[in-house]
């Protein structure tokens, strides 16, 4: 899809976001709670964990909603 300026616009659904969260956590080998704990203390196991938090941390408070979306679509 393109807007009037010719720039491409990507539309991301909540289900897309849920899959991205699941994939990031799987690659890190941890839960969202473990990742949030790393963030709270400011010590990440690896740079991958830090980057995962940057990418998905904003969705932490909605983690149950996103997990629920995956339950019906697996």
C-alpha cells in the first residue's frame, strides 16, 4: 500500500504483533516476565535480550492480550 507521497505504508495487525512478541521471546529463550526483570535491573543477559526489550517492551502490559490472540491461531 502506498500513500499520496509514494511512500509504502505497512499495516501491522495485533496478530502480527503477537507473533513478533512470541518469536522474539523464543529467540531469547526467556519469558516476557524474565525480560521485564532484566529491564528493571538494567542488566540484560545478551544484546539480543536488550534489543528484544526495545522492540517489544512497550507491549509488556498487554502481554496477556497478545498471548490470547495466539491461542486461537496456532
